[in-house]
C-alpha cells in the first residue's frame, strides 16, 4: 500500500480563532448561569459540600475502580472496529481525546483522535469507520435505555407520576431515533435523503454562525458512511453491543452509588427511577452545548432526580450528582494527561508515513468535524 503525507484539505479543519473565542465566551456565560443561578436554587454550596463530606472511603474506592473499568471497556470499541489498533493504543487515543474535548470547545476531541490515528499510520477510512460505527451503536444503545427504564418502572407497586412522564418522554424520543438509525442502515435511498436533509441543516447552521458553506455532497457522504459501517457492524455487533450495555449499566450504577453515599435513600428514589433520569439525560445531551456536557448534565441530573422525589433530598441529590461528575468528568482529565504523555513518548507506535486517503472518506472526516464544531 502506497503512503504519503496527508494534504491539508484532507485533514479535519481547524476552528477559526474568532469562532473558538465565541464558543468559549458562550460556554463561560452558560456555566455562570447554571452554577451561579440555577444550581443554588436547589441548595447552597455550603450544604452541598457538607453532604459530599459524608461519603466514605469505601465508596470512593468503588467509584474510582468502576470508572477505570468503564474506560477499559470503552477502549474495546475502537479495538473491535479498527483492525490492527489493539487495546493499549485504543485506550491511549480514547483517553487523550476525551480529556481534550472536556477542556477545549469545538471539535477538539475528534481532531486529536484523528491526528493520533495518523501518527500510527491508520487511514482516514479506518478512522471514519471506527468512529462512525461506535458512535452509531452507542447512540442506539442509549436510545434503548428508556425501554428498559419503563419496563422496570412497570414492576414497581407505586410509580410517581413524574417518573412515568420522564420515562415516556425519553421513550418517545428514543423510538424516533431508533427508527432513523435502523432506516439509515437498511436503506440506501433513505440514507441519501437523510444526507440531503443534513446538508440543508448544516448549511443553515453554518450561516447562523457566519461560517462559509460546506462544499461536500452530503448525500454522497452519507452513502459512503453507510457502506463503510455495514460490514463492520455485521462483524462486531455482538461484542460491541455487550460492551456498551455493560458500560452504560456501570455508569448508571455509579450515579446510584453516588446518591446512596450522600444519603439519598431507596425510599426516596429507586434504581429504576435513577435509570429513567440517567437515560433521559443521556438522550438530551446527545448534542452537547458545553465541553463534556459540563453544567448542562449537572443541571439536568439534579432537576430530573429532584422531580422524581417531588423536591425532597435536594441537597443530597445535588451532592450525589457532583460526586458522580467528579468521577466521570474530572477524573478523565488527569487520566488523559497521562495518556497524552504516553502517546508522545511511545515512538515505537509512530510511523513516518501515512496511507493515501480516499477523498470521500476525508470528506466524511471533515463533515464529522464540522458537526462536532456546532454540537460541542
């Protein structure tokens, strides 16, 4: 296979400095509103801190251990979808990209993961295939979670009206999303129509933020995306599904453990109700407005869980959500810093040349990056 240096037009585009500054400014304003106005409506930070201090060492160790289990499991996703990558390199690229996306607005995580893959001589086609398959399958698993939540709520003798409403809304959104995902995979004509619609939405969105139009044929890009993933899905769907279901279950368990550790009893909110809120928040935050969902996720979790308890235990709920986010948002930052150093120093993994890219796959990389720019 011939190799050459990737041309600039094939690489994911960098976000213009002015656009990045606007994103940073809007993010900071949003965080100020959420943490300065919204969250104090539930409880004072002094009370929240006091509640957080009640967590024991045993819970801290368990939550820390579960976090690293979920990250080890997540590394299996690119390992399965990108032949030749291996678990160690998958873990390094995942953690580095996650930490980057958690602190830098825009398509930072996508861009750094793409660059890491290129230093290891993986083509844009391999990057697109792995990224799209894992994203699609992860979305499908998350969309199925409300179904499980509704089924579990149905087994309870006393189900709060608010819990039913939250679960049914999440279920409705999930069903619509699943229909779109299944139709896109099964039908090329539907994929082309979806790509055309995506192109129109993208053109409108880029106009709103004063960015030039995308030159790619979205219908062709969507068809290329479909052809790239179908064979991979057929090959790895079972293990990918098993991993993703297990990882989401552990993350939901971490939220439940965090709540119990700070004093929210089972009588106030059951595991099924926690799952309903977790599923709803994951679906709502598909398009993150802030890096790592910071601020938005906290507000949604606190609001949803407080709705389930009719306003009871608001201090403990807020403290529990903060504990959960410490392990799922803050802990990835030092982990990613370590894996970044590993990537830079592990030169035996690097290659001096990279494969020649099919321009269609390079276009998909650019489109995916553009979508992340407006979404993150």
